[in-house]
């Protein structure tokens, strides 16, 4: 699937670099480069744009203000020289955050992530649901869920619960991050949340479910798991800290 994109930045050099990078990626099509964020906002609101590369520090309208006005009409990758904006961008559900100067390999990783989120996944008609009924430990007087099956693009894959670090929601898809791999499946966060044992997993954000025993640290409203920073959303904060308090982490 091809992605129509625009670049929004008040620095011509930054526009030149991103335009060059976009030209090297087969699934990206450059629609417009904009130095004026107001012009870019009108383009996004007009529809037909899949991805916006958005600078944060701009006159007239900052990138954060742009996101709040534009809403979820498309995917966004923030580009900035100021890392302190990363946490706020999580709450606005951006796809990625690129710190200037941007290397091409890091750029490609970000756009590939968006491409994987939006490209259609072929699910055979014979497969009714991506999530197969979880299996318990055999022989246990109090059965505990041990693994789940998920439908990926070409197969049904078994994933042991003790391997799961966290789960990230991607609109109609989810990414399951384990110690060794990332598995993408067609599923909603709500159904995945219902399929997982509450004693082991907790929803901490509209886009994240975490394995409680994999949490390495908690700082304010940020969780660290395997060097990944995960925000705790306002809606889930009280329940999260209640559970954490009960587990004496």
C-alpha cells in the first residue's frame, strides 16, 4: 500500500533532507512540502493524506498545537531537535518521534512501522478469529492461562504469556512485543485485553497493555520495559497504581 505524505517544517534544509529520504522509499509518495503549518493543516483536513512528517518548533502553530487541531485524520511522525517533547507526543498517539539530525536508517524504521500499521493483512475465510481460545496449564487444580494463539499474515502463531513484554495498539491491529520478536495481528485492544489474565497484564494507556512482572521501573507516569518508555494514560492511572501497590513493586 502506498502512503501519501507531506512534510511540515519551517527550515528549508530539513524539508530538503526529508524530501530526499521520501524519494528513496518505494511506498512513500510526496504530495507537498510546507513551510507554513497553517497551509499544511488545510491540506490534512482536506483528506487524502496518510502520513505527516511534522516539526514541533514552528512559528504561528507548533507541532503539538497542529496535532490537537488536526486530530486522527492520518498518521504523524514528529521531527524535532528537542527530545523533551517526546512524552507529550505519546498522549497524542503519534506513530514515531525522530530526533534531528535524522539518519536515513532511523527514518526508514519509522516509516516502515507506519506502513505495517496500515497495509491490509490477508486473513483466510477459514480462520474465524485471530485470537484462539487460551490454553491452561494441564494438571493444575487452579488452571492458569499459559499461552495464546494469534493469527499473523501467513500463519497461526503460539505465544507464551511469560514471553510477552507489552502490547501496542495500532488502530485495527496490535503489535505483541516479546523478548525475541514483534508479532502483528488483526485484533482490537479490547478483545486482547479480555483474552489476557488480569493477574498478569494491565491496560495502562489506550494504546498499551503491559506485563506487570516485566516492568523495570516507574517514574511519574512513565513505565520502562526493556528500554521502552510507555506512558500511563489519565484514564488508567488510578487503577494501574492500585494494582502496582497491591503487588508491592
